[in-house]
C-alpha cells in the first residue's frame, strides 16, 4: 500500500477527469503530477506539477515516472508506447492489457465477443479489402474510428453498403469498426471499482440520455426493466475478471427496441456518467480510482439521494444560456466547472448534480433550470 499523506501519484492525461482525480487524491493527502502536452489541461490547474511534454518524450516520461509512486490514466487515448514505458518503471493501474484493449474499438469488440457477451452486429474495417465482408452487416450503420473517438467524434453515418467506401474515405481511411445502427430504447452505464485480489464494488446503474453523440444527462436511480441490472452486473464483472482489472471501470450498455441488453463500449477509468457519485454517493468514482491505485480499501458506493447529472456544454456559453444565479440559488444543485478558458460547441465545460427526493423530481428541477 502506498501510504496516504505524502506520496506523489501520477496521472496520464489532464482533462476534467484528471482534474477530479487530483482533487480526490489531495483529500487523502497525495500530491499529483499530471502529464499532458496541453498547456491548458484542466488538471494542471490543481496538480502539484504539470509535465507539459509530448507523450513520446522519453526523457520527460522517465523524470515523471521517477518522481511518482504509481500512475493511472484519465483517458485511454494515451499512446501504447507511453503506457508501456511507464509500466516498465512504476506501478500502472489499470494494467497494460486492459488499456491496450480499451483504446482500440476493434480489440474491444473482439474481446466482448470472446467473452460471449452480445453487441450490435459489427465488422472490422482495417483496410480497403475488408469492405466486402463488412457490407454484410445490417444497414444503416455507423463507421467508428478504432482509436481516438469520444463524444461521438470519429463516427460517420453509413446509410447503405454502397456508401461505405465514401464513409471510409471521410474517416481518413483509418482503421475502424462498422456497426449496425439500432433503435435504442434506452442507454445505461455501470461503473465498478475493483481492487487487487478481486474485491469489487458497483455503483447503481445509471440511465443516460445522449444528444448528437454526446452525453446530455444521467439519472440515478435508473428506470430499468427488472432483469437488466443483474445482467449488467454479471457482464461488467466478467469483463473486469477477464482483464484482472484493478481500478475504476465503466461499461456502457444499449437496450434495443426489443428490450435486449447489448454491450456498447467500456472505459478503463471514471466516466462522465459517474459524476453523480461526487455529490450523491458516500464515495465518488474518483475516490475509488485513488484507493484502487494506491491499494487502500475501496469505499462504500451507496446512493444517498436520487440525482440527475446535467452536462454543461460550451453551447450554453455561446448561446448565452448560462444562469449562474438560478443554478447557485437552488438548494439542491451542485455546480462543477472545469476551468476551461474557451467555450466550444459540444465541449464539456462542467456539470450540475441535481439532488432530489425522487428521479421524477430531479427531472422536473432540471427542466426548470434550462
Ligand atoms: P463514444 O466513444 O463517442 O462515446 P459511442 O460508441 O458510445 O462512442 O457512441 C456515442 C453515442 O452514439 C452512444 O452513446 C449512442 O447514443 C450513439 N450510438 C453509438 N453507436 C450506436 C449504434 N450502433 N446504434 C445506435 N446508436 C448508437
Ligand atoms: Mg460512449
């Protein structure tokens, strides 16, 4: 165990997830060094030190690893060579294999398939000659770049098989996964934390609403068919076990129009849809990330109150729809901002955690605030 109080932890990536990791770590007395090539990385504002270097800079990486007791990631899109370099020098959690799979949609989908877990119909498109076999899945479809996609970025609609070559061109002929576009009844996510040795804790299932590929809001408790939570738990646990996972793992699910649960994707880190846990649970997903990393016992995940997490996108700034007064005056609204200087459309600037007596009351409050 890395004793709380003085040790330095490292985080690769300095977005808002990294920022909230730093905040959780500092409550347990850990200092955090952040490694991110972006000079404006939100996590750098709160970190003890910011390595503002390219991920390929081995000298800087070596200095980073030499100063920290353990390293984690705030996003999976850190080059595998960087992760491998760090893993050779210092404790890296989650482990290399989990990160390798999670950063490539092709590997991720094949991994789910190997475990016998259902996904939407898909085909792997790594080169031109894959088009013919890929055209056999049901259309319309979505071509998703294998790497670097987030918030619906790196995704191209493919209405029919004949449009696949053009879509592939539009994606820059990058390796990709072609997925059938299904009618979604609902979307869920499940976040777990697992410590070395296998002890696992789960957060309650989250119900997610997306808009244009970006998470709009999340509600807990989720409104779900009876059999769904047990299935989601079993699948998420199977994934975590197969990876011998240590850390926080988020798993995204689809419920199709026939009420079947399907796996969408996983994230080897805290997740946007888990931000409710900061204000509505005994311990947050970031608290667990710290604990799993250093080897402290995991905390209780119990929900203290129904909650709605509303993302605040840059659009609100650009369209002049910010109402600090109303948000801050509301007794059950917690405002979280990431300190990003520039508002852009679709950019996550912060979020609100709206606590309420019930799921329905949380929805009503959210409606009244926007
Ligand atoms: P990201 O890495 O950007 O989160 P996702 O694969 O989760 O990528 O896609 C983002 C959102 O787009 C999903 O949450 C869902 O709302 C929608 N979506 C993705 N894939 C499909 C699909 N096969 N059918 C229907 N909707 C989809
Ligand atoms: Mg997603």
